[in-house]
C-alpha cells in the first residue's frame, strides 16, 4: 500500500474558545497569548493543564500500563478527509461517521475505547523548536496530536463533560537528513491552505499508522491526566506521549513555517507566517506521570543519596583496605 504524507489538524471544536473570546499565540500578539488565556477562559488556569514537561527523574514506572491497542490504524477507511487551516494550526478532519468509526484506540485498566476525530501539528520557527510537551526540559521540532473521543458519548461536547471524555496521543519529531515520504502529500497540500479557512479534500484516505513510528516501538510512552492545550483548556484529556520520535526533514518542517499563515490582525495588516503555535509547559502540581514498562526513566535518588553518603563510604573504604591498626 502506498504510504502517504499528512499534516495534523486541530478539530475546530478543540481549538475554539467560548463565543466572543479571542485568543492567540505570542507570535501573533503577546496581548492575547498563552499567559492571558486564563483571563479569557477560566479553565486555562486549572490544576490539571497541558502540556507539561516530562521529567524522567520523577516519573513512576507502572508495569500494568499495557500497550495502546490500535484498531483501524492499518486500514484506509471509506469517506473523505479534509486538510484545513483553522487559523491556529493545520488540521486533518476525519470526516464522516463511517470513516471515523473505523479508527479506534483502546487504553487504560478499564479498556476504555476512543474513536478518532482529528489530528494536528504544533511547530516552532526557522530558528527554534515548537513541540508543546518537553522531555527533561528538551523541546522537539514539532508535535503531532491525534484526538480521540470516548465511545461512551455521542457528541464532542458531551465528552467534554466527563474526566475520561477525550484521549490524545502525542508524538514528537526529530530532524532527519532525508524527507519522510509519508508526509509528502501533506507538505504538498500546505500551499493550498495558506490562509485561515482554506481547505483541501483528500482524494482518498490512508493508513494512519503510516504517519507514526513502527508499532514495535510504541510500547514506550508516558501517561498523565491533563487538558486541551488551547482554550477552553478543558481538563478532560487522558494524555499518552510516546517516547520514540518521528523523523522528518528540515525542509519539510520549514514548509509549515513558510507556507501557512495566521489570520490578519486588523484591517489592512499583512498576514503573518504561522510560527510558534505551541503552549508552553504548564505546572504539574499534584499530578503524577506514569511510565510504561519499556519507557525510559532516570534514577535521580541514587546520585543525591550517593553524595550524602560519600563521606561514610570513604571512611568505610579506608577502614576496609587499611585493615586493623
């Protein structure tokens, strides 16, 4: 099967603030950027906000975290998909009930089932990275979010009323020396969605797993309870951030920066390139981040304990090797 290229979109419902509320990123206008979102939407000041920094010295291993079960990710479903510039990001809407019902994930101890709705990107600029989540303080070039809704609920708004309503899979990117051919179609489509509201319907759908690392590497992930990363920042998301990055070339990354634009700010103003459309990491507060059985963790306790015990260890070694006086 031909492997296709794609971008990631944010479902308008995910990215839309309350009616009449205007929000943006600092790269558009610092006066309506992420630091002010809590003034525009109360939920953005909550205790379980996303994204976060994954500190691998503090995550807790949970060997009961099973693999995410992907259903339909290896098939090209019927229906049509739409690639769109919604003014904040590039979004792929998995249109139509028949199409989206074919793509599901199953996660959690209770084996909750979630239906795929859409996927989208967050990126930086020509000089800097743009992932939303960071690992050990390191920001990656770009991040993909695959948004799913719990099949218990009939509508997106109903799902947003429940703590387990949404599940988002997050994937990070790394720069490779060659193009990732699976993204050629999306990158080529960017020129048709330069302005807010522009869209292009794909001639055919494709297998979503073409966009991801190999399934064998998806047993490494981190999980935590969080929120949408745009207003209204509803705290109803079960986050799964995968450790294995997706390779993409610098020229492909640059295409997002150079081709897609934010809406104009005011009459007569020129369009600004869509850059740095990410929310900075939010405080973890009282939450815990859990690592799957194969995910990388760092042992921070040992170095600090070793430093504290170093004088005692030196005394022991001196006594041990010197023998009785």
